[in-house]
């Protein structure tokens, strides 16, 4: 008797409720599947065989960073955005990585007056930072917008410099 009641409850109450829940969450399940695909494709892109030689991705001096940033500025200008930046001083190497130093960059992105769809264009500009031949890391991104649809992005970037090998002590 108890088994019959459980079967009735399963088919009359639980199964229809479960079907309604699945139908309600099906768009979210689709998004979850799409997110899993994106993660797999990102992992494939970052696989070691797709990476360039890591030593060639390091810059050797601030002048090389300036050159990379000027190239980036030209690419960003093609997307109707202005890119301004200020290079910091190279930091001292950390004890655990004596051959690597960091060079921080403070930058600002602002749309040009000709920019009609600034947010969509910004979404096209941001991937340019990771497509550089030299290692440039986006450390912080702050977006500011107001009621008049003025948009501005403040960025903190970091280059990794190859520190000169210290001369052996005599």
C-alpha cells in the first residue's frame, strides 16, 4: 500500500513539478552549457602549444614598453577611443623572482566625439590588451558612466621586465 502511494505521489505530484522546474530553468541551463564551452575554448587557447616563447614576451626596458603602448594607442584609436597613459618606474625585483621586474602603467580610455556606440566599441577595445606580443597584464579596470552616457575607463596595467642578470661577485 505504501509503495502504491509513493508511486502515485511520484507520478501525480513530483514528476509534473520537476517538469515545470526544468522548463523554467532551461534558459539558465543553456547559458551554463555555453559558459562551459567558453571555458573549454579559453583553456584551449591558453594551452602551452599556443603560447609564444615566454622570454620573448618580456620587455627589456621602459622604451620597449613605450613602443608597445604607442602601437596599442593606434589600434585603440581605430575603434573611436582615445588611449592616454603614464608609465611608472620599474619596480625592484621580488626576492622569489630576481630576474623579473614590473613596470606599472596608469591608463585612461575615453570615447572620441565621433563615437556613437561607445560601450559596444569599448567591448571591442578591451581584448586588444591581451593580444599584444609582449606580456601586458590588466590589473584593474574601472568604468565610469553618467546619465548623459559619458563613459570613461581607468586601467592599471603591468608589464613584466626581464631584469639584467646581476654580475657575479668577485
